[in-house]
């Protein structure tokens, strides 16, 4: 399961946690807690870097972007070609979530098509690593 966890920002209410007042968080806006995370639109994770909110990644898996146990959790399982990927994934490969017909690579923080599996094969993790079989 592909998930990215970050400490909750003081204004984690942007993720829509129950019982808290939602505050405005947007890319380029000021923040106060370095490396804290906040969710916007339920599918995008922002991180506080140099006291400014910057887009970290898309969270298009079924669990989206949410707060769990005082940490911001980003579900990356649904991310596909063209979606943002975290800097920690740079250069790494993964199967496309659309049935495993493509191998994707994170380049310059965007998922790109690395290889399209032939029609009779699927992407998967086998003894040789991530490949089509």
C-alpha cells in the first residue's frame, strides 16, 4: 500500500476533521510549522517548506488525504500518469492503478509512463522486480 505520512499542521482542519473550524490553506500561502502537512480538496497534500505551503503530491487513492492519529495521511494508490508524486519517490517505478497495464516512473515529481505492458501481460512485482508478465 502506498501511503505518505506527515505531521499534522496546527491548522489540520483543512483536511475536514470533525469538530474543528476549517481554516484557509492554499499553495503559496504562509504557514508556521516547518514540514507540517495539510490536505486541500481531499486529494492534494500541501507541506510547509520555508514557511510557505507548497504542493507535495496528489492523494488519489480511495482514502485520499486525511488526518489519522494526529498525522496527515496521503493515499497514493490511485495516482496515475500526470499526477504529482512526492520527492521521496523520485526515480522510482510502480504499476499503474488501472489494472496494472503500465509501469510508471516518478520524474521531476510527476508520474510518467515508463513502459506499456504488452496486451497479454500485466505489471507486477515478481522475482526479477517490477516487470510485465
